[in-house]
C-alpha cells in the first residue's frame, strides 16, 4: 500500500516523529526481509538557493503522487529538503519516469545535469536494500541525517522557549507606551548600590565609590514583564536614556554635604550633555569630585568625538570619568589609555585563567603600566579567587557581589 511519510508534532519533544526518524523505523522493519526493496535519495538540498523555494519543493513532491497511489512506495520529505523514496517490487522504469519529471523541474540547475556516459548523477542516489552492504551504507547515511535533524529541532525548541520566556520583542509599536510608563512610574525604591572597594593586603578595605543604578530587569518586572527589552539594541538604548533621566531626577532630590561618600552613575553620553545632567550638576556643585561618571565603551566608540567633548567637560567640572564594559578580548585591539579616563573597569571571568593565561596577564599588566594601578577596577568579582588573581597583577580596586559582602564585613567590623 502506498504511503506518505508524514511528520506529526509531538508536543513533548517534537523530535521522535521527524521524517528522518520515521524513515529509520521503516528501514529497521525492512532489514529482516529486504528482498525487492530499493531506495532513491533525491538530493534537493544541493540545489542552488534560488531553486529551493517552498513552492518548487512542493511541486517536486507532488510529482510522486501517482506512483504512491499505484505501487507499494513511501516518500519521506526530510528536514534538509531531500526526498527519499522507498520502493517494494516496483519496476525501475516507472520510478525513472517520475525522477525524470522532477529533474526537469530543475533542468537549469547544475545539480540536474547528467554526463554523457549516464553514470555520473549528483541529483539522485539509488540503493539496493536487498544488498547487505548497500543497506548498511544507506542506513548509516540516514542515521547521521536523523541525528542532525534532532540537533536542529532541539536548538529550534530551545530558541522558541527562550523567545517565549523573554516575551514580545521591544519594537517601535510598543516603545512609546513603555517609555510613558517608565517616565511616570515610581523608581526611587528600585535604585540599587554596588560598592567599589580598595582592597589592601591584610584584608582591610576602603570604599572608592558606591555605584548607583537601576536594574533593567526590575524595571521590566514592574512595567512590562511580557516584553523582551533586549530584542533591539537601539530601542533599548532609547529606554536607558529615559531611565538615565529618572535616575538623575532621584539623585538630584538628595541632600549632599561637603564630604558625602563618593558615588558613581552609569550614563549614556547623550545624557551627560543633557539638561537633566545640568540640573544634577547644580545640585552637586563644588562637590563634583566625589562623583564618578561611568560610560560604556561601546557608547564611546559609537561617537568618539562626542565622547571626547563630554569627557573634557566632566573633568573640567571636577568629575571623574570611568569607562565600563572592557574585557580582556577588547584589550587586544587598542590601548585604553588613549581614552583619557580616570578609571577603566575590566570585567572578570573564569576565562582569564583558561589556556593562554600568561598572554592575558601580560596584556592586563601592560594596561596597568599605561594607566596606573589606581585607575584599574576589576568588576564582576564573585569569588575570593578573582580578588587574589587581581592583586597578583597589581590591581587593588574591585567591584562585584563578593566585594559587596566583603564591604559589609569590613563596615560591621569598624562599627564594633
């Protein structure tokens, strides 16, 4: 009886019912009694890209309809667009007629060409399944294809699940509403702090500054839990500029005495040059030396000229400038001392101690030599191991969750 190999979606995994897995099942059933069976593998995956359009593939598939209706044959449409026809006691000439029709559909594609001898044919491969050797070779090919299809399906499922978890992508359509919510919502309770600590040998420490920031994850929870803020970098930046203004508004309402504890604020360069920052500056006044303005390195390189103007303006007013977002990889491509900032923040990761450690350490030591050890901050420090590694290179300023715990211990010790 004629069959179509048909994929039905398995809601649990989605993999076991693929065409490839069904073809493998069919071959396993044939293996014990293969007499009269042969297979034709049509390599549509090797067509030129413009010939792989869905309607072309659909027409090629429908060309087998009469054969499937009148003979014991099954057609499998594989995930890579290949077709596999399993035939049982069917005259080869009948199958040839159909293959020729399919070949004619793609007669302008080099894949469909046959050499003068008629022996070289890249369009199809025929397998005599009654031959143990040929059966084993074909089974191996399909098994590999099945594994590949499963991997692709698994990756697609993970990507789909991640997309659902992230929610609707941020787009121009929903950006306006989100921005209105952001500008009207209460944010003072979302302002968080993270300490940058000067660590001395012997375990003592001194606060360099406390970074004031608002977690975008917390903002998302409050105004748009079903929206993926990170789907578009440019729209996300627009949101962060709005968040900058709200954060500056909160900080401008605080009272600052002459010796208040140093703080840092991570801002877009455009925000530094805005009226909102001018208002903040009027509040801070001559105490600007206790404020560090952090800017992302990606923002710096997007417009170096504007960064240079913003940096000079800040430093002339007494602020200190920090470049955030550096990592060991980026240090391979430029000398960060050319940025003229007061601080550089390098992110820690375990990769710093992977293979090639000596090279990475040499690069960071060179940075320290150029900008001075008092200007380098090792960030995202989550373990004591990271602190020891930094100290071994001459770094003595650290920031991260481990540092927050260390700063709390030091503070409680001083209170006693």
